[in-house]
């Protein structure tokens, strides 16, 4: 079982060697690492060249974003199983071994993933919510991709392996999207099973400077929302269970963006976004609370939030 590893690289001189070293330290050896330099202006590409390893291929392109870089790497890959690793993240030594276990047990899946843990900018460690799947040592199929999204992603772009034929079938990652990862997971999860191992075998470094994908503007709707809506309207989501969860995920996303707008003083815009999610059942209490908050006099929402924060600190 051979893996090709694709690394999008943009100004990660401080981290790229750690990422590649974590690949070389795997208990399963890989025979191809494709680093796609996405127009770096630092020494990132030079560091890769200086490693002088025959299994490492360095491609160069003008800066177009990580999704386009991944697509470039996929086209070059000679193996069908393609693993992805961001240049500032790292794998634990038995990551690919756990992926191999999934592939052997679930050979017809559209993707294979382990969980991960995140190191925040303040140094604290964050663990994703895995309550929707059985605990270790269980491994299996994600029951509903949208349930996963509602809970927050259990995996990320550094902890997933996708067969090349699947990526070809869905058209690869969305071009020029810095938030295209989730759209890719949705397209795969609607059409194919995704196997997951809940073990946390990847370190996602949020504290790394200049993350590959900058944070999405929190006042705008996420592109994945329109992607999912189009899939619903075009009847590409066949299962009622999938469709219902998709609708609730859209509501959750819009409520979050509406809250950000209200807090930022864009109350009217927040209200308009809330209106779009008034149908929600799962998040109805949260919707009602913020609908009430959004109609308070100017300045009151932030005052109440600050007051609530102070009360919580006093209780600790």
C-alpha cells in the first residue's frame, strides 16, 4: 500500500522541515512527497531543495491558494492514495498505520481520516468533539457528514487521505477557495462513505505563523453554505436524513455569522441573516435569544455580553 503526500507550501520556512520529518518518521514508509510551493517569498522552497531527498518532488506555481496547490500535487501524484499535510502541521509516527487499518477494513470509501488535536495560538490544546461517534478502539463509517459538521470537524486537511480517483470524480478542490476544504469533504461525504479512526494522530498547529489558509471573514457567510444549498436545490442530496442535517448545519452556520455581525455593530445585517435561519429546530433556543438581543437598543448587546462574561469570571 503506497501513499503520495501532497504539501501546499507558502512562506513556511520555520515549519516545513518539521512537517517533512514527520512524514519520514512514519512506521509506514512513503515513496512520494510532493511539495507545491505556492509562490513563497521566504526560504521555504530552498529548505526543501536542501533536504536533497529523491522521494521529494518540489513544484512551483504563482500564489493561487492552498486548494489550487493541492490540485497541482494531486495531478502529479503517482499513487492512488493521496495524503495531505499542511506545511505547518505534523503527523504522529503511526498516523499512516492507522489510515492503512481503515483502508484494509473499508476499501470502498471516498476518504479515510483520523482525528487530531489543535495547539491554539495561546499554547492551549483543543480537542474536537467526537461525541457523535463511538470512542476508541472503534473505527468505522461516519454516519452523516452534516452531523460531523454540526459538531465541528473531527478531522482536517492534514489528517485525511483521499483516493485520487475520488478527487478526479468530484472535480478536485474548489479553485481559488481558501475555505474549500469543507466543501470538498461535503462533496465526498454526500456521495461516498468516509471512514474514520477517532485516535488523534495529527497535530494541527494554529500557533504557527502565517497559516496556509487565512481565517475566513467572520461577518460573511461561508462559501460551503451556498454549495450545500445548491446541492439541496439540485437534489444531489438524496437521503432525507442527510438533507435534514444539512439544513440544520446551514442554520447553525448562519446563526454564527449573524451573531458576529450583531457583536460587530452590524445589527441590521445580523437580523437579515437570522431571518434566513428562523426555521431551525435544533438551534431554536439560540436563535430566539439572539433575535431578542438583536432588537435591543444600540450598545445593549455588547453591554450584556460583557456583563455576562464578568459574572462567569466571578463564579470561577
